[in-house]
């Protein structure tokens, strides 16, 4: 089954439609690459997808293992672009958990889940994933 359909709208913008839900997102090329920078760029989405995947997998672990939830956790994402060739070189993510009494075992479980989420495992090994957990 098709996952999504992407349409070029002109002026370095796209519209992506998720087939199953019919929801849409738009992208814009960043200012440093001829765009307006008014929306997520495709590389912004990659970096953001990593954080979203990490938090989602931690949520699955919480449900499955019936441990302290991560409800309310946030992630701040910084993408660092490299040149020659132009690519994402680093993704810095700070995951901040709600103030709960996480055990050392739970912290280890969540950190492992984050580092092994499907997006993290799909990115090229040269891309530096710098993850900070704030408990």
C-alpha cells in the first residue's frame, strides 16, 4: 500500500498527503538553500522524525512493560547541516521527562528504547545522533 503522495507546488514547496489518514503536511526549502524557510524543510522533518520516533517508542515501552509513563515528555531538536555533499551531519536532541520518580532501571530501558527506535536505526551511521536525557 502507498504510504504518501508528494506534490510539488512550485517555489520549492511540497505538499505531502498521508494516504491512510488523508492528513497533509507542507515543506519549504530552507533559506540557506534557496527557499523561504517558512515551513519545515525535508531535512527538518528527518530530524524531527527521529525525536518523534524516540518518544513514541518510549511510550510503547511504558504501555507494554507497565512502567512509569513518559506522558508529557518533550524533545528539543537541533539539526546541523554539513557541506560537500550537503547533508544532515548531526542531530542533537534533548528529551526532557516529566518530574516523576523514574528508577535507574526505567531510565536505562527508556534510553535504550530511544537509541534503538526504527528511525535511529535507519539513519546512516555517519550521521551523529547526540541525545541528552533530562530526568
